[in-house]
C-alpha cells in the first residue's frame, strides 16, 4: 500500500474514484503489504480516512501472514520476543501467542521487523536469543521505508543485522517470499494465471510475484524507477506512472 495508495499521509490520486472504477470493472482484489507496523484494523482506519471502505478480509500484511505461518508451526501457541512496532505485537497476541517482555530469556521465537525505537541493547538481546535456539522470523526484507523526510532504514536492515550477528538465516514471510500472494489467492479463490500483482518495489513486489507465476505491474509512484525497471530481468509486464494511469 505504501508507494501505491499513499506516501505516508498523502494519498496517491483520488482513491475513492480509483476504487469505484475497480469495482465497476468487476475486479476482485486484496491489498497485501509488507509493512508490519500496523494492525489490519489500523489499515482499515487509514483507508477509511481516505474515503475507502473495504471488507476485513481484503487487507493482509506481513504481520498477519507471519502469525498464520506460526500458527501452523506452533498450533498450541508459543512465547515470542518481538523486535518491532506495537501493531506487530498486537497482531501476534490476538492470534494466541504470548508476547514476552523485552528482557525475558525464555523464548520460543524471535520475530524481527521495523522498529522505530531500535537500540543496540534490543539487537543484542534478540541476537542472544536466536543463538540460544529461538526460531528466527523476519516479517520482510524491505531495505527502506518511505517517510515525508525521505526513505529511512526499513525492516530488512534490522533482519539482516540479526542474520549477520547470529550467523542464522531468518525465515522471511513478506514479499518476495510467496506467503502474502498465496494467502491472497486462497482468499480470492483464483490461480496465479488469473492474477495481476501491482506494486512499487522491484525487489519485493515484482520479484515475488514473478516467482509465484503472477503477471506484474510496476507503479512508479514509490520506490523503484523506470530506469531500474528497464534493467530488471524479467521486466514487469506493465509499467505505469501510478494506479490512476493503470486503472483508467
């Protein structure tokens, strides 16, 4: 959603008109974002603030996808240490996991994501937990995060730092991993051949969709540029300035 529907608090185009046109064209869709900082309810509130009301099932993020994955691996629940924002902690808690305090040492899982209050002590504690055997999840590997000030370090910088410090690879849930696409297609009951993935990042949105066998549309309203897209292999199927140009 970041870089496609909005940049921070600024909508990209007339969102109510865009979604009316999508509805009139008969397209079914799900909004899937790597951003794990907010709950699904918070995303719906943000959409409504822009004049767009969707059904609950039409929004997923890497926090929810991580919880779905972990529920399959730990059906009875588990103790999770989170390096991340309150929205990630709330999402995992609502799915039945116990979110432990920051200094707790008895932990089953470490989930790492964008943490706007990151400190060396947080990194050190998470690294020690992983080295002691905690299962290591990264919500996503986005290297940057868009803000009004510009692009700042994203979730990927934190996950990569922990991988370096622990010599362990994280199980990454967000794009370019297929989890979000698989959940979306399952909810829509459609095949990859019937699906168009729209995004603004070549290394996550487009690469992940291509690996999952989906057609792709890159929007130039966010992170990636036209020059980068033309040098990217394989090329996105469609390149458009923004969602307005793509839809209308």
